[in-house]
């Protein structure tokens, strides 16, 4: 399973890229708004920082304007994936962009039927938002299970990119269900790194090493 970072924060992107665990980036207008810098410059910079796929979202809602924005976003780099909200005009744009070999990520997916249609239109990725479904009392992970089952049954090539992840258990369960990608806010990735027993165990090792050094003062690697 691939791990993308769901952020437009340059420091976080740099920090986690260096760990070698991040395969790509997803952004959206809300994440860009949080950073409070020129969004076009920010998107161009992120595309250059990362070798893997970077999802950049259109804000147009009618077909011609979606196409215009998509072609501009795609020109920022070969690794750009154009992120398009799940609407009829959006599907039409996905179909047209696929014919031009431009990768797409259909976002704001909340049902298996939406995912099925996005895949048929040619989407490279679909982004079901599981946390937002959980927030309203639905079961986000069961949507992932349904989409994975449908795509694998018909050999669809569209990748299931699990978005709106709220906690590390969402990641484990998505992996167990066979999702292709999870996109994580940096704080969730940070939580995945840590375990209290790891911290405790490291303290014990370091304390014992200090005690050992008392008997062997010249010890060194
Ligand atoms: O990529 C966007 C998606 O992950 C949204 O997450 O937390 O705003 O529901 P959230």
C-alpha cells in the first residue's frame, strides 16, 4: 500500500520525504488555505519537491473551465494528478483528460456508485472520504471494502486512495481491506511512528549503556 501525505505544508513534506515512507502528496483548496501562501506558487513548489504523484485540485465546476484549469495544473509537472470533484461535469472532464493521458483523482467520493462511475470514466484514483462518513454516523471503512471488492471483481485499474483519515486504525484497516493508497495528515503519520513501549524500551537501553560505560570509560564506536 502506498502512503501519500495530505498536506500543502512544505516543512512537513520535506521532513517525511526524508524518512523514505512517503510515495506522493495530495492537496486541496482547504489545505492550501491553511498555509496562507500564494496557492499557485505553493502547488508548483510541491510538484518539484516530490518525485511521486502530486494531486492538485481544480476549483472550477463547469466542464470547459475544469478542462482549462486541469490543463494548466498538468503543465506544472509530469507527476501532477489532477484532482476533480465528483460531479457530472467532473466525470466528463476525467473522460477527456484520460484520453490526453493526464492522470486524475476523483475526490469527494462518498458512495460505491460514485467510485464505480469515476472508474468507468477513466479515473487513475478515487478518493473516498472515510472520516467525514464516520462523522455523520456512517461506516467509512465499509465503503472502502465495497469499492475494493467491486474494482477487484471487474479488474478495474483505478486505485482506491483512502482520504479523510482521522487516526492510525483507519490506516491498518485500509491496508487489511486492500486499499491501494492512504493519504495521511502529517500528525497521523507521526502517531504511526510512535509507540510508548518503543520509547520505554529505548530509555532502558540508553540507561543500561550509561551504566556499562562506568565500567569501560574509554568505550567508543
Ligand atoms: O484530501 C482531503 C481529505 O483527506 C479531507 O480530509 O479531514 O478534511 O475530512 P478531512
